[in-house]
C-alpha cells in the first residue's frame, strides 16, 4: 500500500466503487466538492497496485477548526487493517502539523462501520443532525478535541 497526496480523480474512482454506496448517495452536483479537497492539500489517498482504494483527510473551516472526511471502495476489505493503521498515522500527523484544536466529522446515522472507524480515530459523538444528508438522512456529528 502506498499513501500519496489526494487528487480529485481519486474521488471519482472511489465514488464509482464506494464501500457504502447503499449508505450514501451523492448526486452529480455533490461530487464537485472533490475539487475543493484537492486544492486544500491536506488530504491523501491509499493506492494498491496504482489503484485508489481509500482517501481521506481534513480541510480547515476556520482557524483552529477542521472537518475530517474518509471515503473507500469495496476493495478496502482486503486491506482494512493496513489501511486503518496507515490512515490513523497519516491523520494524526495532519492533526499535529495543522495545529487544529477541533476536528469534526459526520457519519450517516445507520452506517455502523463508519461510527466504529470514527471512534477508533479518537472522535467522540456530539449529537444527532436530523435531515443533514443530501438525501435528507440523519447523521451523527463527531468531534476530536486536541487541547
């Protein structure tokens, strides 16, 4: 597995084969955010045999506060332990070097695997966000505080 800087074309590939396709539906207009993540430069992609299998990172909302994100293909199951370790290591480096005090993320309310992963990364549940998703679904807000 190789970890490289994120590019928006990685998101297009991952979204076409995403792990949680039945959990998250993104309309074409929502995919434009991948372009923003590419410009920010605080995101990374895991490649196996030159094929993106997962991407993640964070982007600053304002001074001291960032939003975290992760997306993965269904191929992640073959590499889940290696990917999780690599992502945690890379994510922790991003948190330290960016000097954020709060990083937050959202997980669809019924996506159990996403909740486990967020908690494993050190995030704590903050609350239910009703009708938050692009499809009107509920999400749970998580945050990790570094003070």
